[in-house]
């Protein structure tokens, strides 16, 4: 979570306040609401969005993923989902067993080396 943004001591924020805190335009927040299902501010009778502290913290995390860590929207969605479920990002699986092609190349190199050693012995 970005720690450099100190949130005011209150529970509800209007869209203008959130935009100022996060440093993004209102249309960006509205777009993020369509892309990130976790972000769903309450709307009053007049349609005014009301964001909770948790919403603002989520917005700051989304901004960090997109702008600082350079995730795509899809990648940020996946990372947020992993963070919510407590799953660590999985490292790609590395096959430690050599493939048939690698083994074939090793045999060919050993054979070539023996031939070169034989040629070197003849030259001595």
C-alpha cells in the first residue's frame, strides 16, 4: 500500500476529494469502477459517489500497480485478486530434467570432443 499519501481522519470521501488524494481525474476513477469489481462506491440520492477509507486505499493501490509498477489493467486485476485471496504470485515452473534435445546435443558434443582429442594426439 502506498504509505506516502496520508488520508484525512474521516470515513467518507466525495469524488473530488479522492481525485485530489490520488492525483487522478474523475473519469479515471469512474473507469476503474467499471474495471475493478472490488471498487464500488455508494451513490447517494443525487448520484454523488461516496468513497470509504477502504475504497480510497484500494484506489491508491490500483494507481500504484498501474502507474508505478506498470501493470496492465488485466495484470492489476489479477494481482489484486491474488492479494485478496492471500496467494503469492506463482513463479514460472522450471523443468530441471534435461529434454531429449539437450541430451542429444550433449552426446554430439562429447563425440566431437573425442574426435578433436584424437586429431590433437595425431598432430603431436
